[in-house]
């Protein structure tokens, strides 16, 4: 059976009655917490209090390898 409904409810071009939308909403609810966790791990391992964006832009290959190998 298709996940799409027989009578879609379209809002600004998006079928908000689609059954997978609920799953995507739940995933999006966790995105900020995950981003904050990743940021804190990079800051801890690399001993920097910068934004994740700045850390990723300026980190060397060795620093990225260090953060990849760090457990926790």
C-alpha cells in the first residue's frame, strides 16, 4: 500500500498528510541537540571555544583525525 493518501493536503507545495512527514518532524526535533553535542565534542577535543562552522573550516587534517579517533 502506498504511503501517500488518496486526498493529499497540500500547503505551499508540500503534502502535509504524507505519513513520512511525522517521521521527519521527529527527526528534526532532535537536530539541534545533535548539533550541540557535535559542537561540544569538537570544542572539547580540539580545546577551542569557537563555533562548529569555524572549527571545521580552520581545522587541519591532523586535528580532524584527532577528533575522529576521540571516544566519548
